[in-house]
C-alpha cells in the first residue's frame, strides 16, 4: 500500500456479506481484573492463530462491533475482541474510573492477564483514544496502531454534548430516561451510517442487548465527565506514540468524530497512512466490511496482498 492518502468510494459494496457474521469459531472467555478492591470480570472473544491483534470497541459498543472483522483477520492473526468494563457483557463496577488513562491501564492489565507481551492494536472511536493512551503508557508493547474514526483533540463533535450530559441536572435525567426511549437510540444509531441501506439487519438490536443491563448508561456518563480533560491528556500523550506505524481509517460522512480532524491527527505520526471511505459514516467495519477488512489486512500483512 502506498503511503499516500486514499479515498475509497462507498458504492463498491452496498450490503454486508451475510456469511461474514457466523462463519468463524470465536471462543468466549472471561478474566478477572484488579480494580480498586474489587475483581470484576471482563468478557472477550478469541479467534484464529498467529500474531496477536487486539480490537477495542467504541463507546457503548462491545465485541459485537467486530462480528464482520474477526473472521477475516483471524485467518492471519490471533484476534482478541474485548468488552470493556462497564459495557457489553462485562461487569459494571460501581464508581468505575472511566478516564482514557484508567481504561488504558485496564487494557494493559488485560494483556498481562492473557499473556500478551505485545500485539497490534486496533481501536475505534472512544476505543481509538483508549488505544492511543495505552500505547503511550507502554509503547514497547505495541507493533502497529490502527485507529478507526478515533476520538481526538481536534474534533469539535462531542465536546459540548459530553459537557451537557455530565451536568448535574441532566445526568440523572439521562440515566433514568435513556433506557426507556428506544426511538432515541434508533435515531442515533441511524446517524452512525452514511447510507441507511447499508445498516446490517442485526445491528440495532445487537447494540441494544447489553444496554438493558443496569449500569450501562451510568458508564457512558462516567466517560463523559472526564471527556474534555481526557482530550488534553491525549494530546500530551501523542508524541510518545509518534514512532509507531499507524493506519487511520475514516468515513467521510462521520457525524460522531469530525473527518476534518484526520489530517491534523495524521501529522502527529511519523509513519502514518490515512484511508477515507467516501460516503461512509462512523462504523466502516459494519457499513463496508469487505473494504474495511481488506484495508486493515493490507496494512498489517502487505506481502500477502
């Protein structure tokens, strides 16, 4: 793959291949982490064999996000897809520190507990910011970074919303009402896609399932409370990962993380490629999974492509 930036047209695939979701053997595993004085359980999926690749989902996502990605990448790697504490089907400890750094610390602890000395790291949205922070804390443990529409200091989207949601008046109202307003969840889920025709039929319900577990929206509010401070810390951390070969993947119609911020983020790395999927939204691994999988595989294993 060339080191020039690329824009890939979205009309190459309007439908996610139906057989991508189930044609692989991903094993479900659980480990316990040490968090303050508790030992909450973290759920993760594992599939394939070869060099380790760790997948980190976005805010209120979970390992389900990678159902089209795991089978393709597990052909050449041992793929680990986590449910971060507080979301998915992992435990939801009370008063969990949900700052980028605390989440990154738990990601490194996950690697310790599963015996991963090093790995390639793929993170999306909020998980992209956590991935960068983890790499900044332990740069010798990561070979390459893949960041998909990652939260970053140069995206205006989210800054005012997180401040609004974490206010003393709004936060309890949001936590009480959000689980019961299905139309609101459907509205925001639809906004994550550049073309509604490409929303996989299982997508909305798949994301809804773990949100029915008590504590899910409290986790989102805990993330929001430290958001703007975390962005400042993230900007300070970026020089510590500037040497890592990095792939940035963006959807040109991303409504969650400003696509224009990609170029500024790219400048923070010495060896960085930017791939933009034209007409695609915030979830390219769901909206155009075949193109997404090929892009990631070509970056990780260029000689095989």
